[in-house]
C-alpha cells in the first residue's frame, strides 16, 4: 500500500482547510477538525492527486489493505467526509463522483512546505521511544507545561497529582514532547493503567525496554540497565498500584542518576526526592458574575468547551444567553477537562440547551458513588454514565466488547473479537467510527497503521458494566483466539528484530497476549486455547529475549497437557522452549538437559527431520556451554546431515553456524572457517530470524566464532575487524542474548591481542546486559573477564582470587565453554606470582580436561605455556 501521508511533509491547502498529511491533521482556519481515520485516509489519497480520477478499487485497497470490504463502507465514509468538508454547501465543491470510474478531488489545491515548527520532536532516535501523539490544542494547561518543563530537568522526579479526568496524562505527554530533544529522544511512556497486578510494575517497564525478566524479582535487572542511561521515564496512571510504583520509582531515582521520572497519579507517591505538581480544575466564570459572551473566552473551562464544539464541526454563535448556558455546563462539570470535552463534542447532535438539560436531570441523578469520593470524581463518573446512556444499543455493545483489549488494538483485532452472530463487520466499522467521533475511543497512527484504545476511565467503566457470564467467556475466547492467530503469522517473529518501530508494535500486542494467557489458565478460562496460545507465544518470547516469560508460560501449559497431548508436537515445542530459556538464564542445569532430551526423543520418534534439527541445535549448545565438546560435535554433525536433506535456508544457517562452532573447539580450523563463512552468506538477514528456534541470531554466532577462528589461524587484522563488525551487527539487532554472545567471543580476541581498552569496554557492556536481563551465566563470564583483564594489566594481587571465584561461579552453573582459556590465564597468573606448584598442577589438570572434553583448539597454547613453565626454575 502506498502511504501518501509518509510521502510528503507538505501541507495541502484548499478552501478554508489545511491538510498536513504526514501529521494526519485536518484544520479549518487553524482549528483542528474531527474526522474518522478511514475518511481521513480517503481525503489524503484524493487531495494528494487533485484533478485525477481515483477508482473505487484503488481507494478500497488503500483504505482497507488486505481486507475484503463492500463498496457500502466506502460510500459511508465518503458521505461523512463530504459532510465535514461542507461539500455542496454555499457552492463549495471538493469531491465529485464519476459514475463507473471513481472519485476526483476538484477543489484547487496549493502545497506549502511542511510546518516544521508545529511538528512534535522526532522520537525515532531511540529504539524504544513510544510517546503518544502530541496533544492538539491544549487549553488552560500552558502554565503547567512550562512549570513542569523547568522542574523536571532541575529536580529529576515530579509527580503530577489530580483527580480523574483532570488532564494529568495530557500534560505529561505534552511535557514529554517538549523535553524530547534534551533527552535525545530517549522518552519512555509506560501506561500502568493496563496493569492490575502490582507485581508486574517493574516487568511492564522492563518489557517496554526489551529486557528479559526473571519472574521472581525483575527490579535489580531493570535498575542495572537504567544505571548509566539518560532517559525520561513517564509512569502514567499510578494510583491503583501506588505502593509498587512508589517502591520502584524510589529505587530508580536513587540508583540511576541520569534517569528523570515524571509520574501521574491521583495521590502523591510520597517517596524521597519526589516533587508534587498539582493540577487544579480549569477556571470557570464566577457564579455571581454575569456570563457575558466576551467573558467566557477569558476562562479556560469555557474556552475549552467552545473550542471543542468548534473542532467537532459545529458552529456556536455565542450571545449572552448561550454564554450563560456554557458557563453553567462547565461549572456543573467541575472544570474537569475530560468531562467538558465529552459534553462539548455532543453539542452538534443534541444542541446546547439539551446538553444542559441532560446534565441537570440525568447526571445529577446518577451521582450515587461513595460519600467519601471527591465531587469531581463523581462528576466524571456521572459524565461517563451519561455518555454511555447517549450511545445506541449497538455502540454500547461494541464499547463493552472493546474493553477487553489491554492498551492499543487495531481495527482488524476489533473486527475479529467484537464481531459475532449479532454484530457483523459493517456494524463494527460504523460503531467504531462513531465511538471515535464521540471521544469514547482514542486513535493514534503507528506508521501506516491506525491504532485504537479506550481511555483508561472509559475502559474501567465499561468493564464494570454487568454482562452475562456466557458473553464474557465468549468474548475472552475470541480475544485469545485472535492473538493466537496473530502470533502464528508467518512473519510475526521475523519482524521483531528489524527496528524499534516494529518491536514497539509487538510489545504493545504482547500485553493482550499476556492478558489472554492469564484468562486461559485462570478459574474461568479455557486451557485448550491457552495451550495453543502458549505454544504460539513461546518462539516470539524467545525472539524478543523474554526468556523468563517463555519459561513460565511453556511450563504452565505443559502441566495442562492431557495424555493425548503427551509425546506429541506441542509437548516437544514446550520442552525445547523451556530448555532454551533455562539454559540462558540459569546455565546448564538439569532442568535444561532433561527438557531438551525429552524434546529430542519426541522429534526422533515422529521422524520429522526439521523438528529434530531445531531441537538438536539447542541441545548442541547445551553441551558446548557445559564443556562437553565431543558430544556437542556429534549433535552438530547430525544437524548438518539433516540440514543437507532439507530445502530450508534457515535450517542450513543454523546447522552451519553450530557445526562451525563445534569444529572450532575441536581444532579443525579450516573446516570451521568454511562452515562459518557459508553460514554468514547463506541467506539475507531480512528473511527470517533464527531466534525463534534457538534463542539468538545464528549469523551473529557465525561471525563471532569466525573472528576467533581467523585469530587462531594468524589473521590478526581480519579477526579484529570481524569481531568489531559482529558486535555492531548484534547491537543493531537489539537482542540481549545475541549481543552477549558477540561480546563474549570478541572479548577473548581483544584480551589475546592486548587491546585492553576495547576489552574493558566490551566487558562492561557484557556485564550491564547480563545483569539487566537476568542472564546469570553471562554475568559470571563478565566477572571472570574483568579479573583476567586486571591480571594481564599486571594487577595480580586480588585479581587471582577474583578469577578463581569467577571460574567457581561458572562451574556451579555449570558453564564450561570458557573453562580452558580462564584456566590458562590463571596458570600464567600463578606463574607470574611465583606460585609455580599451583601453576603446574592446574596446567596438568587443564591438559587432561581438554583431552576428555574435546576443546583441542587450545592445545597449541597449552603446549606453549607448558614449555615456558618447564623452563622456569623453581
């Protein structure tokens, strides 16, 4: 699909209208015009090609890509577009219909260079930036935004406090955009309104950052990641999780001196370092003053009401009588912006006087909340109840069903989940458009895709509306089934590592996957759907380096398998996922070994060669990591044999990468180099990622091992160049396990080369990544590297003990892949310190260990060290 809004940054002007296509913003004489997403897509397409005929087929393909939609939907949105433009009124002509051909935009169009000063700061410089769109036309909060923009850089921790609907999120988003440049785009917006479990607060923040989280306590890893980062962290909607958010914010503020925190809550977090900024209701004209037409424009509440009425396309010619009605409405709504906006946008449908009447009669009667609740909270609740009451029965049904979505959702998701025998797709299309127009559903563009969400207060209200148990179960089932299908799309996981924008979309959708999994395995859930959903989620969790979640849900689903499911393909995948997740987070523990061998047994029994290869790959890694290189080589050769019988480029990449690594450790450097170079050039990176099978990108492994192979063959310059390139490729992928692998293999080369500055940099990066992502074995590797670096720099005192401790940690894991090189470093440290007996004893043990385990690539170095020790006098 051609994205015309992305093609140009120009502003198209016609009549009194201006269309900023790239911003998806239509204004009339400077005032934003409310227009549905589909109608706006149509307008952008037509206005971008004035005086050209655009066929109905082209418009349908542009506005509803990859969907079959009747022409009636196009006519519906075209009629709405013409109504908003005033097409045909007072001689104005914008769009003409050419029977049998299509539509043509006939009004004169002029192009003006994009108004860069009106655009929000670019937030794409940081992969995880996810700010909502900049609010349009903030009224009455300019002083608050200015004050916060000064307070936050100076004091680092500010909480915006105010009642429900007072505008806390709006102000926070505006401040985030205002300060984006000073944080180089590193602004992370975390919507906590989607969470109900306080134990998931740290997990939510870490997941938005792409961190792998241990379910026991994710906070230390998150703190480790943030410790040296300069980020503006916006924690939105904290009140229902106040204790958990307060504890996390206090730790981040104390441990991460470059992180600035902006929170929104109905009450203060009450922790050290916090500054409070209270939002008060918008100002209304005083009750004892005459509400003259000129006066209402001087008070923010009434000015907001008037501007929102105009933005909805309704003219409001205020005389003194109407000004008094507006003042009365705003005063009755307590100056709460959300309530005012909900009322203002219905003036076009019901008229000003009727709005006031509904407020006085219907809303006042519905204020039946607890006596202790603040009046403004009751007013907002009443406004929501009134707004719900003004909806048609179809709109109410659709709104209730949309409340099942956690955070953002697409129109495709809404169609799949909301549609059933009583509500067809056309009805859903119309209802969603109407709910957007009535401010019950919010929209934001994400690339070429429009995303929708219910405002937090609206969603909470809709979830409380009583529904039958059968309808709730049916809705939750459709929700889980849809996201099971989303996970199962052939390219879902392959796109995850492409860039920050794609990754952000997947993280947003994963919130719904998590919610669906919780329901499936809950008291009223459907474990059969849950098993399928967990099976589809496991490879995506692996690809996103969310290893603990992969382990948690795979293990939970495995427990629910009945006898018919045992020994089948589903169990095989769960066992493999558990094995990979445990291997990376906890080392070569028995759980990983048992799970991987069970998975292999099922694959062999089924006779599926591709499945067998995808299990043998992780199993070979297990034996490499535990130091059994002979067994690893056996599995690698079996993988290569299988791959040669398959017409699958990804399978061949996995097999060659793993065989090259096993041959490298076995000392067959020429063979290893051939396999590794073939793996690097086997398929383009953009096709599919191998992370869904083995938990990391195999081309990165191939590049890292090739660098060491080149070094051992004597190609110093090539080896160092390849090592640096591999680290860069891994960093571009932004995948924790992949980056750790690149850093580990490269660090050994820089230590051997004597480039201690580079080694120190990479060791530091490895430690931060490992700690932040709870990759325990990799953290022990980083500690051992740091001790070895200190020894090589001549600081043997204390560093020998540190290296011995690090080796001990790795053996406990067990993680034996680097046992021999660390032992060699320790032997040389003993010898340099005059502890020759210890050096010779450890050397003899290491030589024997190499013969047993099979990492014979180190035999030349061991021989050199032995010769030097032999020549050293006692």
